[in-house]
């Protein structure tokens, strides 16, 4: 069985599950709840508790290995698969550091290669053997699962907006131009931190990540309109700075169609205006529910100035929007590497 895992800075994601990339150790003392509790090596860990500090090298401690075990447990549960058996992990690495990070990260996840690893999750026991780890370049691999998207355009800009990094790459005639790879440390974590600080300075409130994400995504939140308006304003400022950084990196989005993906794609697409002058945008989302929500939001707000394409996956087809459609990535299965990271 192959299980795809996105080891993001902001969130851990599989085909069916997503949770924040935070982990809290409790030592040998059982925590107050079983929810999201991993037991490993005689110790308890609560997974998904906020987000941990940024660590550029994810192999420096056991946190991402433990989060990997939690992701495996959640995905097996979602698939209704046995809790004992062998799996292969498929994961992604940033474009510009792929070759440098690949050997160490593969070794990190394969520490017990061929040997069963026993752990518990939410009170259930697991005995899993990680047979192999397949690593792919983020973003581009997901785009390759959408051949129709590449057929009509001689050149595209891939914009993969994760939690900490934004990966950029130009695709020419369906092939990646390796000389154009860039990774900007300007992901959604930067946006959320700036929103939180701006609200604290101007209004005196301390917001949670979840509240900020809710407003940026255009969903209901009980915050006053003054606060929500300030959050949306910051979302627009973040989008402006991101677009400026893309231009500075040598990508002219006035001439190149832009394929947006990753955890920040829905936020950025909501804050793009006709005055930004984007040639064309296509957004690859995580599945039919996300697609339907974004389409609904866009019909209501009618904010997009771009053309796009709707690719239908194997899941239920989302309703077609009036002006901007969304590329569903449900069929990416386990090889999609978005991010939120």
C-alpha cells in the first residue's frame, strides 16, 4: 500500500486527512484525552496541537517521524485498512533543495526499513513496516497528474504556495525548466503571523491561527466586521507582496498563465484583483469539497479576472462557477504534494 504524506511546516496532509504540524510530548504520563494521541517508545504525544517552530532541517529531531506515524494511522483509519502490514511512503521535497535533502530525509523515514514499527494511536495498536520511501519534487509532480492542463499552453508558471515556502517553476512545452526553479520563504505562515500582529497592534486582540484562516478563506466567523475587514486587508497586502516577489524572481505573470496549488492557493486567489493583470490562472485544489466551497465563494464575490479550466476527477463533480473554474486534484491520489508547508 502506498500512502502519500505532505510533511508541511504548517500542516501534515494525506489523501484523506490533514492536521496541524504541531506535537506536544507528555513523557510517560497519559494526557487528558485520547484524541490525536500517539504512543511510541513508552511515551505519549499529542499530535496536531498548533504548529511547531520552523526548523529548516526536518531530520534534526523525531517530531516529523512521529507526525508521520500519526498520519499513517489516520490514513489507514480513513481507508478502513488493517492496522498491521507493509506500506510505502510517497512524499515531496522543495524544488530547489530536492537533491540536497533527499538522501537524509529518505534515511530519516526509513530508520526501521523492513522491520515492523509498533505504536499506538487514539487507543488502537499499530504494527507497520515501512518498506520504502519515494520522494518527489513538490508541486511539479502533482501538476504531471494533470496532462490536459499542459496540453494547450506552451509555457506555464507553477506557483505552489505552502506554509513556509512558495515554490516557483516555469513549464515549457509540458516539461519543467530546471533553470527557473525558485523557492521563496514567503508562505502562509508569514501571512498569518503578519495578520495576528496587525490585529494586536490596531485593535488589541490576540487571534488564533484558526480564526485568521477562517476569515481569509471567506468562511463565517463571529469576530466583529472591523476585525474581519482588517484580516482581509492584510490578506490583500500579502497577495500584493507575493505577486511582487514573483515578478522580482523573473516570472512575468502578465504573460504566463499561472497554475496555483498548495494550502495558500485558495487564499491568494480570493485576493487577486483585475488590476493585478494576471494573464490567466488555474487553481489546483485538494478535492471536491474544497473545490465546491471555492467555487461558491467566487460566485458570490465575483472577484476573479481570469480564465481557467475545470478538470473533473473521480469524485462528485462540483458546480461550475460563473467566471472562474477550479482544477480538481482528487485524482492525484497519494502523489499530490501540496502545502502546506
